[in-house]
C-alpha cells in the first residue's frame, strides 16, 4: 500500500497558502534593483524572507517603456500596498543598479507612508576586476 505524501507547510491548521497573508511584519527591507531596461522591487522581512515583490513588467509596461522613470515609480507602490496591509511601518531601503528610476523609486517609497530608517546604495563596484576586451581595429 502506498504511503500518503506529507503536505509541507509551516501553518499549524494545515492550510499552506494562508500563512503568508497572516504574518504580521513591523519592520522590513525594501530592495530596489534598477537596470536600464527594468526595475524590480522586492520587500523582505528582517530575516530575508520575501513578503512581496513587483516589477515594471508586472505593472503592465512592455518594451522600452519598462526602463522609464514613470514605470519605476509604479512598481514600489504595488509592492508596498500588500505589505502595509500586513502591518509594516518601518523599513530599510537598499538600492542597486545604474537605472533611470533609482531616485523616483525612492520618492515613491517615501510617499507611501513607511518610515525609512536608512537608505543604502549596494551597487556592485569593481576594484578594477576583469580585464577589458582588446581594442577593436577597423
């Protein structure tokens, strides 16, 4: 006779999907990754578990409009709206990348009503790491 496969879930009542919405979060970390073509906003709790995320693609922007500052402004609003319902009041912001919407994303986060404890720029900077390709001769 086959053994039943145990259901993997952290909630005590057996509902796997309901645990994410029932979690109460007071403080979190907002990660903004702004590239030239897209912007991704991920909101985690202090341990690093993802609570909510959004990008300019999921907001409905396609093609070259994804890299615009206006598209980058809408992505944090969608992600923060979910987290505010779960009780988040304070957050730290980590911004990565060279994209156009870095400042606009930070302004959108400030307007949302969440208190920011600090803002970090975590863009990776090479300390003259890789050797560049050789010069092109035409």
